[in-house]
C-alpha cells in the first residue's frame, strides 16, 4: 500500500515525441494499481501516456485494488489507444476508485481527438465528490447507481465541460496549473476532505504553490 503527498508525476510524453523517442506504456502512464492500494494527495499528474489508463490504471483482475485521489490535478495526459474509453486518464474496470476535490481534464488521443477522462466498468466501487471530470460516459450512471457524486461536475462527449475547463488554469499550455479566479472549481470543494490525509496534515493545509488550501472559507 502506497501514500504519495505533493508530488508531480510525468513521463515527459511531449518532449519525448518531439525528440523522436516514442514512449510506449501498456497500462497506467503514471500509476498501475495491480493489487493493494494507492492514495494520492495534493498530486499533479500531467504529460503521461499509455495505451490503457493514460494516467492511472486499476487492475481489471483484482477486486481489492484501490485508488484514492484527493486535492489533486490530473491534466493533459495522452491516450496511445484508438479507443477513447480504454485510453481514459483513469481506467477502473474493477476494484475501488475514490476522487475528492480533484480535477481530471484534458485527456486526448494521439490523433488529436478527445478521450474520456474517466472510464469505469460495471464491476467496481466508485465515489466521486466535489470534483470536475471533463468527459466520461460511464461515470455519471455509476455515481447515480451508488448514490455518490455530491458536488461533482461530470461532462460527457455530447455535453462536455470544455468551455469551463479552458478557463480553469492560469497557463496550462506552459505547465502553470494554478486555478484562475472565479472558475467552476473556485470555492467548490469540501473542507472536510482535507482530513482524509492523516499522513501529513501540515503539508495538506497548503496547496502546491504554498498558499493556504482554504481561502475565503472554502477549499477549491
């Protein structure tokens, strides 16, 4: 079982492509949860790539594999599959997936088309709250089935959140993923989710830039 705090995970996909050094990863561009669990707090995953699970893949053969993602940003990752579902940033066909106070946005296929940002199968447990997922055809029905999804914004292919997501960050093209003021994510989190990180509460009270996570009484 693994806990990660305040880290940036990238395999520099864009840089490798420009230099002609193609990166090929089958499952989980940043994280592959084969068994056991991983918890990511205050973590940035960007510019990773894989055929299945551009950022995170939860083993389809394990009912006990678990990923918990809190106060994190998963953005601009690349699917190396032609299948927009298999190449989603997060793929969880079995096991458990928890996403709180987190952004999962900007996943693309190598062809330039949009991929799903989260794909969940029928044999999984899912809990997504106070988060933004730009595109997912499977997530909304799954959340409705288990009574989760409080405060979650989940777009679909036909009704995506691109317009809102485009305004989220200060300068995403150049790697600045600080939030702009007055976006869909501003003051839209739940303060209680900070206490989920029992490993390092001092660190968790600050965001990645060192500013207080709770500003104007409510966490972003």
